[in-house]
C-alpha cells in the first residue's frame, strides 16, 4: 500500500481501538489490540505520518528510534528490593521503570492526554542484546516489568532487509501478534502532499517528467546510492532559503541530499533550465496578462520537456496565489470566530477601559491555547502559521483600541469591525487577482497549445492540486469547466472504446 492508505488504516485503527463499550471499557481489549508494523523503504514518510495522525486525531505521541537505546534504557536498571515470603526476608531483583514507558507517563502529565501513539522506529534493526526485549514488547506490550498504559496504541516501523544489513527477521510467534503493513513509495500520493507542503515547484516539475527518479535505491561496487522522498523534501527547504538569500544551488549541493550521482547531476541541470525558462518565458508577466507573441512562438517550437516545464511554471505561479487565498480564508474564519466570542461576551457594551481589559484577556487566552497545543505536539505547521498570523492581527486590533480616542465601548467595537472589513475587502481583491491570473494562464495556454496534451496536463493538475481544487470550488472559471468537461468526455470515450475492443 502507499503511505496515504497506511495513514488512513492507522487512523481507522485508532478509532476502533479507542472505542468504548457502554461501561466505559475499551470495546477491543488491550490484548487484542495488535501493534501495527510498517515495513517500507527509508525516507517515504513512515515517521512523518505519525505526527500528522497525532495532530489530526488530537492524541498524544511518544516516538523513539530504538537503535539509539541499550537494553538497560529500554527495560530499566536492576536494583535490590527486600521482601518477606513465608515469614522470611529475601533480597529480590527489581527494575527501575523503562525510559520509554516513563516517557508515556511524562507525556500524559504534560498534555493531559490519556490516550496516544507509541511509535518505535527501526524496530527490526536492534542489537542482539535488545532483540528479545523487542519480541516481548510486541507480544506482551511491556518493556521489562512495566506495561504500556491502556489507551496507548503501538505502531512500529522498519526497513526491508534489502535496504538495511542490520535487519532481523521476527519469528512466526511474534508476527502472529502484529498487523504488518508493507508500504511503498507512490509518486502520485507524494505529489498531493508536496503541493500542500509547498515543496519547491522545480522539484515537483522535475519529478513529473522523471518519475523514475522519485525513489531509487541501488547497490553498486562503491556502496549504496539513493534518492528518497525525504531527500527531495529536505532539498526543497534549502532551495527556498537559497533563493531568498540570492545563493546558487549547484550539483555538489544537490548531491548532499540526493545521494544518487546521476540523478543529482540531472536535477542540477534541470534546475538551471528551470530558472532560465522562468526568465525566457516571462512567466510572471504572462500571469499578469502580458502575453508576447514571440514568446508564444518560441514555446510552440520548443522540445516537449521544455513545454512541460513552462506549464509547470505557470501552475506553480497560480498555486502560490491559490495557497494564499485558501490560507487567508482559513485565518479570516479563525479571526471571525474569535470576534463573535468577543462580541457575545458583552465587553464592548460597557466602557472602553473594561472593553480593553476583556479584549486583552481574549488575545492572551487565544495565544496561550495555541502555544499549549504546539508544546503538546498537536499543532501542524500550517495551523501554527495561521495561529501566529491571527494572534498578530488580534494584537494589532487591541493596540488600535488602546491608542484610539473612543467615547465608549460600542465605538471601539465599530473600529475593530472596520479593520476586519478592510481585511475582508483585501481578501476579496486577492481572490479576484488570483482568478484573473488563472484567466491569463488560460489565454496563454490556448495561444501556445490550443487543446493539445499540454492543455490536458494543465487542467488535470488543476483538478488534483489541493489548493487549486479549493479555489475552483469558490471561483467560477468557464474555460476550466469547459476543458474539464471535454477531458471527462474523452476519458469516458476511451473507456467505452476499451470495453468494445
């Protein structure tokens, strides 16, 4: 299965394992709650989806890479305890609590979340001394003498033996007590994620053309060479920063992330062409509605790879606008919710002094809430950016009320509403501007390609992009709907032809 399916399987399992009967007990008893074991190549997102699942399900997460542990840290240290048996005292060996089990209780204490995920990575790569402990853990949900607390679901991950020489095979007794999920790299699923995660468009465009280079791991006489999804995403972060700083990403730098020499060289060359096409074809001007006939003619005569790259540049520019629209809308909705709660408090029906006090408390409470969720690991990166932006807006509104000369609380509230209204108008302008850029992109695509396969690719990407789909649910673009209808009709016609042949 791909990582998207594995993530959904785990979320469904969490819902089932944490379901309770009419007496408040877990409907599936702990002994029947099989640990889940993800087996797949390195760098495809096994660890990353654990954070996403924790945030989306709003449960705790404790994660360990087990190869960093010794037997003592996993099961605890021995100490002598004196006990009385049959009227006679004996010295008995006990164990301190496992560091891993203690971390779960620490997490419960810190967050107040009594249910969560215990994620153990590289579980099949442990040392010989720790291997029996791992078997005990998977079979009995214990480390040493200490059980994993009820309500905490075990997920483990490991690499297949072809990717890691240290892999140990589990015996049948252990395998019969776990749920094994074999996970493989899937470019289509990763591309969906890449748009949301703002992976650099040059990488998305390159992998759209060189699909075979998405995830490759090979053994050569010089050792392992590899390109992984993790490598592409980490490289993307660096490219964004280097662009802002005016620095160049060269082949040697790419090779530090994409440790497959041929692919690193190929992408470095593509990245140079990507920047060249961006300038040669004046993509920013095209989206602003300035279409040059020589540019159209040049693209018509260009090789297919170059045409696809330019289409990717257009989509990248559009997606930047769509992302800004969607994120701004999310922030406006959060802010609107806070304003409604503030209005319902009745604070602005009194004096300005009283209104300012209540408003300040509201601003502080909102910040404290998202900072607590951040500390608990329950806030995703985009949600964090939204909360920070809303906090900044609320603090600016508060400062405007403090520094203004208002006769009463009602006048101060009116000023806040006007500020929100101005931001709402700016949002509408942003939607209109993004819509106009989409129309200009269609103008250029029609001039350069008509209804050819490049147009099909363009519309298909609009259909599958996370932000473009949300934008097009609100913005009516007649040509998008027209080309989309034609695309659906062509696909239906093709399916009918295949059935008849």
